[in-house]
C-alpha cells in the first residue's frame, strides 16, 4: 500500500511540474531498443522498406502517427511489412521505444 501511494505521489509531482507521465519513459533505454531492434529498417529515422514513410516528424504528422499512442499501437501490432512486437518486446520496452521515436522525430534524428 505504501509503495502504491509513493507512485501516486510521484505522478502527482510530475503533473505539478506540468510534465506528462509519458516523460517518465526512459529515452535512453528506448534508444537501445531502437538500435537493437529497429535500425535494420529505420536507421537514422528512415524507412528502408517504404521510403516515403519515414520516422521524421513531417511523415509522422502526415500519417497521423505523431503521438506516443499511435506509435505504440503500430509497434505492438505491426503494419504491412512491419512485424508486430507485442510479445517480443515488453510493454515497458515498447513504451520506451515509442517515446524515443517521437522524441527523435521532434529533435530531427540529428545524432545518428
Ligand atoms: C531485440 O534486440 C535484442 C538485442 O540485440 C535481441 O536479443 C532481441 O532478440 C531483439 N528482439 C526482437 C524482437 O527483434
Ligand atoms: C528529447 O529528450 C531530451 C532528453 O530528455 C530532451 O532534452 C529534449 O527536449 C526532447 N526533445 C523534444 C523535442 O521533446
């Protein structure tokens, strides 16, 4: 019970700081997942299979993918040539990598 209230406290604290809980995602862990599991097709935020559908913010916006929720859904379920990662990656890993992808898309994938 005590730790449950501690977690509530932390979330309230993040809200008080005006940070959404998605910022609690571990972007560094997400980056490792991305490098291990996604770069075969998405190196540098590109798309080697469908070159017009990159992970860059213009394309994510155009295809209504520029939210952690939309990216999470696609990573979980896959789409076209992209495999489903639900069951292959943990929910935590998927959340972290989705946050990483959105963050990189907004920062311009410039450190690749
Ligand atoms: C993700 O990457 C790790 C580390 O290379 C690997 O062990 C694992 O099999 C990969 N998982 C998937 C679903 O590609
Ligand atoms: C991406 O994450 C880094 C590290 O947390 C943060 O400093 C940066 O502001 C984020 N970029 C965007 C566009 O949210």
